[in-house]
């Protein structure tokens, strides 16, 4: 038995969009009578099951999640986020499948098997992927969304945590504790999330009349996104805001190795409120990312796109988090 014929197959043969095929088969306005007749005729010729129109529009099908190996291998946060995607997809009537994109595939523009084999109805890009690779997958015609990142200067549908606000809130918390010398640990060019957290940190400092010091901006990963040992500055600030909880955990370890106490000598904030926040001693003050709401938002939005609901202008859905205060920033 051959593979089931999909709306994307009909669209490809006629050189039109999947949206147009869906409207033609569902009797919706937006396509000419001539094109509607061609779509229906080809659907019958290829053996497209008419009942599948209703099931696809109702939301059954497969969602593919593409994530770069450099993030999935190093960041436990994405494991938790993917778990939420699987659960939320099931609630919407979808099966969720993941594929890890290797550096070779990303650099060479090799289509993922989920896309090349027409195994999914829509794509979620999770974490950062190279713009050229995104464009390659986008050309497949599948509906897609970006999760936990954005492309500055590009209008794309995406769901992100409010990273700028998170960086601002954590820095404000440290300032309210009287810590005015604050550093940032994170390679800001690695991901849009880290950059936005850094911008929130900068905003809070600037509004308090404080200029961020370049020697207190510490790199936490290499150009491939792999964590690296932290190089502490000769003169330490009173506090650090870190790009994520795991980096904050590593920082506390590094400070302890040189005889510094947390929070007495240096206060430390993490980000995400995941595993390392409570494994750390002392437990970390952090910004809790609402993973469940992010997953629910991206799945429901992608389901609407797969159902071929009327398209709208590209949007960014920003999900707020909240401050969680623990012992790593306890007031003196």
C-alpha cells in the first residue's frame, strides 16, 4: 500500500499553496472556480480521501519538532519543553515527532527526514537554527512556527518567553537588594534568548544610572553552543545574572573554588527555573519560564495553520514568566 496522498502533494503538482488546496477542497472562498475544479480533479486522480479533508481541518495529523543538536545535547531545558509539546499536541489531536538537526545538515541545507519524507503536517523550529536552513525547510510549503527564538529583522510567526522582561526583573531584584555592581554571564551572540536577557539586564542598569562593565560580561559557551569553563574576572562584581540555571550552577561552583561565598560575597541569579535551580547549593533565584503555556500556544497556533484557517500577518506571541526568589540572592 502506498503512502496516503496529502494536500501538500496536490499543491506541489499544481504549483499552488497548501492553503489554496485546502480552500478548494473545503469549498471555501479564495480560489477561482477553474482552480477549484483542477484541485478536485487531481485529488480524485491521486486517490486523495475526501474524508481526510475534514480530519485535517479538525486537527489530526503529525507535528514535527526540529531542534539543533547543539541545543538538545547541552540544554536540559529543551528536553522539558519538548515533553510539554508532546502533551499539548496530544490534547489537540496531533502526534508529535522530533528530529535533531546535526551541524552538517544545518550547514549543508539538508532537509530533515520528517520534511523530505512528507511525514508531518507542520513544523516547530525549537531553539536557534541558521536562517539559511530555516529558508530551506520553509520552501517545502509546510506551515511552521519558531519556538523560543526569533530572527531580528524578519517577520516570522514565533512563540517566545519574555526574555527582555526576565532579564530586567532579575536585575531589578539585585538592585533592590543594594547590589549595584552586577555582571552578566552569557554568550550574547549565541541565541536571541540570551541577547534579549542581556538587553533586559542592560535596561535595568541604565535606568538606575549604571553603565555595564565589559569585563563583567562573561562568555559561557563557544561558537557551536557548547558550554565552556567560566573565566572569572580579576575583580568580581557584587552579583551576576546568568543566561540559564545550569550556567548559574557552574558559576556558583567556580566561585566556591576560589573561596567566595554565595550570596554573602557574590549573589547569583539563574534563568528558566529548571533542574539546576534546586540542585544548586544555595538554591538559585531565577526567572521561571512558563513552558506549559509556551507549548500550548505554539501547538494551538500551528494547529490553526494546519487547518488552513484564514492566514494573518506574521505575529510574535510573547509568554510572560515570573521571578522566583531563593537563597542565592538572600539579603544580607
